C-alpha cells in the first residue's frame, strides 16, 4: 500500500524515515511511487522523500502549478538530506 504520511511540519530525510517506521511502514522506493501512479492513478501535488534520497511527486491529473502538460512522476532532485521538505 502506497500513501503519503501527513505530518504537521516539514521533515528531513532521517525524520521522514523515522516517521514512516513509527507508522508501521517504510519509506517508499522509486518503483513504489511509479507503480502507485501508473497502476492506481495516484495524484499528489506535493513532493516527498523516497528511499534513494530523491524527492518526487506523482501527477495523474495535470493542472496549473503541478504538472501542466501531462501525467508523470515529477522529479524534484536529490536535495541535501538535512533539508526539511
């Protein structure tokens, strides 16, 4: 099961990993986000940490300020893992 863990504040990478563990889950791998997007139509306009240290978000319904041209898993990059996102 793929889901975004809603948090009241932004988290750095280690905090995100710990938050997932506390919720009885594990931080998603890149393949997980692609499967959720492609197979389940997952759509989320805010980016999150993935296990490889990248930050991405899945868009199934293109819209302004999110992914205006086409559905995709958008890649934000590999920020410093101490950065809170």
